[in-house]
C-alpha cells in the first residue's frame, strides 16, 4: 500500500507509516498495492526501494534483481559521475569499461573511448586490460597494458579516477 500522506510504499496491513507517522488504524483494507514485474510475477518488497521526487510530486519504485555475491566494487572518486558505484559479481567473467552503451561499466567522459578497458576475474584475481587506446589506462599512476588490481588501487581512464575495493 502507499501512504496517502507522503507517498512511500509500505507493506500491506501497516497501521502507521514509518516515514511520516500517518495512522491507518481507522481505514479498512486501504488500497493494497501489488507491484508486479514485467513478466507478471510479484515483487519481493524487501528488495525494493521507493523514492519520492518532491519536485515532480511522483513516486518511483526501483526494483533490484536478486543480487549475486560480489567480488568487489569500483567507485568513481574523480570526474563526471563522481561517487557512482559499479559492483563486480563474484564469478569468472569479463566486463567492458567505456562510453559505449553496451559496456558493463559505462563512463560519460569525452576522453574515454567506446571500449577503453576490460576487467576480468579469473582464479579469484581481478585484472584490468587496456584495449589499445590512445589515452591509455593507468593503475596507481602507471600506464598499463594488463595488470592485476589489488584492494585500494586507483584506476585512471581518461579524466576519471576509479577506486577498487575488494569485498
């Protein structure tokens, strides 16, 4: 159900809104809300975030898919998209970094090439590889072709600096 006072999504049969304190005790079966996925299944509200945009007076429901265990994550610490986070699942795979929409880690910066670098997890280690770019890829201020990434390392792609944290 949705609180009529603040617009937050609440579990059905809630008596008091946890956000604004609105009481539902006098209302019988007040507009139960069922959120469905595109495939028609119901959503687990434990994995759902509701954000209210006060400027537009609308509520946005963000549904996170079942998350896989993570190996680590990348956080942009300098440049456009500062503080954006990219989670790296704990599975052997390759992830592309660049400004192409098909890249797993899409960076919005003119100095980044469409396919600039790749990250690969293999044998419980993570590697970064420059994809033959003009600007290069840097790991801790050193230009690299392919290098293992360690916890706390700083990757520089174009004008963007990204910190790697191992989980």
